């Protein structure tokens, strides 16, 4: 499904992958629903 994306993605990639806005992408990271390094 996400084979065209690298193993580690940027917020911009996350937005594209999930079809969400920047605010929601950062919210997912902040809520630990998406793991970040």
C-alpha cells in the first residue's frame, strides 16, 4: 500500500499517505498515534 514511500517519512509524506492536512498529521504524532523519532 505504501511501497512507494521510504520506511521513515516526513510530515509531508504522512499527509499524502493518509490524505490529511498538516495540522492533523502533527496531531497524530503529538498523540503518539504515529511514532516519531
